[in-house]
C-alpha cells in the first residue's frame, strides 16, 4: 500500500494548525459518537460476549498475544521476525488477536548506533522499515487475526530505555505534533483496511516522568486534562482517515489506572495483567534492585508481609469493570508472568486474572508469544514442555488460556 508522499512535515503541521484553530474541542466535529463504534462491533468479532450473556464492552473480547519483533530496536538487542507459521498456530489454537508494539525509531532513517534523536530525525521515515512492519501485519491478518498496532516508543516518551528523546510527549507541543504526525502516517497507510482487522493503541504504558530520558526519575500519573488533549489530538488525525477505527489508550500511570477524562471520546482503554508485581515479575532485575532476594511468591498467600488473593485482583480490576459498565471499551493489552515465578503459582494466579477479565467481557493479550513470558520457549526450569515443531510449548498455559 502506498503512502501519500505529499504529506510532509510542513503540510501536516499546517493542517493540524488549521484543525486546531477552534481549540481541541473542535475535535468533536470529526470524532463519531460512541454509538457508531457499537454499530460495527458485532460484525468484527463473535467473541464480544461474556459467559453471562451479552457484554457491555464496546470492544470485541479479543484474545491472543503480543509479538515483539519491533518493540526494542536497541543496537544490543537481537530480535527476529515472527515466522508465518506462528500466526497459523495462534489461529489454530483458537485465538484472534495480535498486539504489535513498535518503537518508532525502528522505522526512522537513523545512523546504525545513533541513540540521540533530534527534532528533525523524527520525521525521516524509512519506507523499507515501514514495509517490514506492514508485511508482518498482513501475515497476521492472513490468518484472520486482528492486529493492534501500538507505539511502544512514541516521540517524546517510552516506558523503557533505549534512545534519548528530544522532548517530552506530555509537556511539549513539538512532541505532540510529531506524535500526531506518526499516527496520521499509519492511519493513511491502512485507511482502506477493515476496522475488524486493525486498531491503533496510541502509546504504551504512559506516565508523567520528571526526566523523559531517565527511567529511574520520579514518575506520577499524567494529569487527566493533559492525557485527554494528547489522545484527542491523535484520535482526530487517525479518524480523519477512517472514522470507524478502533482507537485504544493505555491506562494512566504505566497502564494501571483508568482514565475517566477519556470516557466520552470514543477511545477504548487498555489495562494490564501484572498485579501484583511480586507474582508477575518475581526476581525481575529491571524491576527490583535486590531481585535475587525477593520473597518466594504464593497464590493465594502472604508475600513480603502482604496477603494476596483473588479478592485483591477483584478490587484492582473494579474500576476497569466499571468503565465497561459505563460503555467504554476495555481490553487487557498485556498480561503474563516472568519465568522465575514457580509455574504452579503462576497458573493459579493467572487463572484468577483471566477469569475476572473474561467473565466481564474483557479480552487479553499475553506478553509474549515466544520468550521468557511466553507460551513458546519460556525457559522455565519447572515445566515439562511439549515439543511443538521444534519449539518448547507450555501446554498447561495454552490450555488455561484456551479455557477463558
């Protein structure tokens, strides 16, 4: 699919400026009413219902996996393309969803080891890299898998390290202009694709960080009015290409908190399935400075002086379920457990997580398909894997996910 090469940075910013002359409130002129989303929900996925009957969730109950081909293009990260047969297996297993986190520098024209991104670099699109991403999306869609394209790293923000950003997405207009430019680009790329096949997840796990380039600096929730402005502006340029697109905003404060300020914008929201971290990220060195000395997880049970149980999870997900009941689409874009948690503890905890989500019509995507969090080659020491065409399949995890 060809992109309109006439949409350069200058033209884009001029158009955004004209659209914004009346203030962000003017976005309502191009955003469809929430009811328009429900009109095509039933046509896109038959799983949009709970075990109790018809779901109030305005998103289909997609179930599947994250693939991380493009999410971390650091010079020292060795990634790889997801083979086509993986998508066939996902479909054959009964799943219908792929979330594709992308770091935007992956498809920029940057020097090989360039870590400092400059303002003008953000607009230098590498078409060959875009084509790689596009072809992977088409491979997944070939097997009737809905693809949610996510900016894991967006101009001015990323939850993890890897590059030095020139500005802050939630503080500076230049970053917000660039953010809208990239989403306008992707929306144009797929403007003729069925909304049942693709959706757009704006930015992964956003928070308000004191220093956008220092992941150890103080973080807080983004002020609701700021998050609303950024999300609404991006939604405007996306829906200028196709008014029926599903648009998803990750929860505030790193994906944890619902965003009531977005509830009237026909923007769905994405929660996480990592609570509590004492279970999902046991001994994870990027989370705990003393990872080797973390208390052994139990489920249910007391871990590090705190008692965790299904009731803990029900309280955590209560605001998300309330969002569903208010008519806001909700999906769990990431969930899972690192491979150091004892497998029986992981499955007991994860079974409760998935049961709470799916019984309320909320779908989920495991992080990841293949790797330490995944269903294939997770490198757990306490699993009797099944050979799956040369890969190591966690059959118990697969069976659990299929049952929800």
